[in-house]
C-alpha cells in the first residue's frame, strides 16, 4: 500500500471515528450539563484541565518520538519509552496528589482537593498507554486507534451519565474519567499485544529526551492556556464560571474533531516526507485548506444553532453559549496554522514551534489577565482576538525552514466562515459571505473533488493526487 493510500485510509478512519465521537460526545454533554449544572461541572473539569496539562508534561514527547522514528529496532525503543514513562508517571502522579491542597488554595475552588487527588492518581496509567498508541499510529493502523478511542469514550459516557442521574454530582464526571482511562489502557495493550520489558539505556534515553524536551516544550507552552480557566476564571468568578468556560471549550473540541485527526495524521504522514520539503509544503497547503473547510463548517453551523441549545441545557449555561463564537474563531485560526507546527516538528524545528507558542501564550495571558477581571467570562473569549498577530511567527519559521505556503484558497473559506461565527452578535448579514461562496461553481467543484477522493479511496481506486504522495514505503506492521 503506497503512502497516499495509507494517509487516505487513516484519514477516513480517524474522521469517521471522530464523527461518531462527536455525536456521542455532543449528546452526552447535553445530558450531563443539564443534570449537573455549572458548579459541579466546573469543580471536576477544572481539575481535569490541570490533569491534561500534567499528562503533557509527563509524556515529554516520547510518543511522538516513537511515531516519527525510522529505526528498525522499534521494540527496544518502545520498551525504553515505556520504562521512562512509568517512572515519570509514578513520580509526577505522586507529586500531584501531594500538591492537591495547594491546587484548591490557588484555584479557590472549594472542596476540590479529594476530586483532584482521585483524578491525578490516573497519571501513571495514562502515560504508559501512550506507548501502544504510538505503535499503532506509527504503523498507521488508525482503524484500531479509532476502535480504542471510541470504546474509551463510551465507557466515559456510560459511567458519567449513570452516576449523574443517581445524584453523584461532580463525582459522576470523575467516575466517567476513570472508566475512560481504564478502558483505553486495557484495550490498547490488548489490541497491540504489546508486552513491555524493562529497559534503561542511558544513550537512548538521552536521544529520546533531546527530541522530546524540544517537542514537549512547545506543547507545554501551547497548552498553558488550559490553566487560565481554573486558575484565573475560577479564582475571580468561582466554580460556575469555570463550568461555563469548560462547556464552551468542550463544545469547540467536539465540533473541531477534524483538527485533532488532521494533526495526528499529519505527524505520521509528514514524517515520511521530511526529506522532500517541496512536497511537504504542497501536502501542508492541501491539508490546511481541507482542515479549515471541515472544521469551519462544523464550528460555524454550531454557532448558528447555539441559541436554540440553551433551552436544552438550561439558562444557567447562557454565558457558555455567548462565549462559544469567540472560542470557535480561535479554533478556526488554529486550524489554519496547526499543520505548519506539525511540519516544523517533523523537520526537528521544535524550538521554533516553542517560540511561536510562547508569543501566542504571552498575548493570550496578557489579554485574559486584563479582560477577565473586568468583563468576566467574556474576557476569556476576547483574548482570542488579541493572539491573532502571533501566527506571523509560525509563518516566518515555516518559510525559513520548510517552504512558503500559499493561503489564497484557504482564506476564501476562512473569512466567511469566521464571520458566520458571530451571526447572533452582529446580525444575519454575516451569512452573506458564505452564501455567496456556496453559489460559486468552483466551490462545488472543489467539494466534489474532495468527496470523490474519499469515495474512490474506499473502493481502492484513488484518483490522481493534487499533490503526489506515491513514494514507495513499506507498510510497517506491528509485531
């Protein structure tokens, strides 16, 4: 199977899984938010946001190291990564559990200590599961990745919704979280049949951490915005405000499923093009356009119907619905530039990605820190406009180290979709640009070409690619 077939096959499975996940996640979110209310929702999700950040710290980019590795001895590298992640997970988990009272003091979320301890205790399991997941992604077995992640999500929804109706409050989400972690870890090791061994090779560890620290530093900086909600919003405005921001964030995550799939697919596929920067740039431009179209249509559609969701979840969630368009705009902007970060990472320009992330976060933290105390939850949303100039940094490094991406075809979609996000704030005239775009004959030709690309792939007859991805490459199989 050639590389283009592998990429298309992986994309179909990942996007398909994400679409199912979107439906399940959206339905579950509506049920849980209505049943729990903003206070309990914020109490648990605030700690989960810190947990997600700690998980990024602990992974140290080792999973990405395995995915992009071109070594023939992947088993030995996997064992070393497992051993290192186990040590990091136990260490970080212990420190986090002991520091849980400090978390409650800093966030001002009363009663969160025991919830945080229960969540933080899952860190070792979460980190070691990254190894079998990386082996699947490296082999581009995204059908199995999709199955594993769907099983984990179903476990979360069943446990959380059941306990929510039994009156467990914030603990319903904690139980769902643990069900998800256990289901994901057990299923990954079962599907891959990976049996770890203890390996401690200092030379290999140094090589892994040299890549991982650079890659992770960029991610640590980027994901620091996770902490703004519990630490700043929670400290100033309380649990309910944290819950409203968390709901808006979760809604954007569900609707921007294609961006998650695109990033993961890009790391695996770009790694195989890293020696040919011209083809890598062409692949990036095509992926960037496709990602903006898919992500933008989902986000914009939700923004239009968001006010009608309010009676379903309850009026207590009105600030979340008002905040959503701002977060959706931020996600659409990220959709246009995230693949550039992926391309820079695979050509080992992680520190350049870190510099972009630092510029982004400094602007975001400055904007949020100034606006949230004055404008409340709305200040969190307005901060996403302040960070737009930071994307010039990643473009500069992309041009310098990879190639010059062309934005014309992407901006044709980006601008009208971004305007649609604010239809209910500015008026229905915001739909005009998208309507005119959809009236263009070229637009439907483009959509048909993309649909045909996926359709013909499913019948194993691929059309000529808009960019060539037909290099000879082995389909790496799992042992």
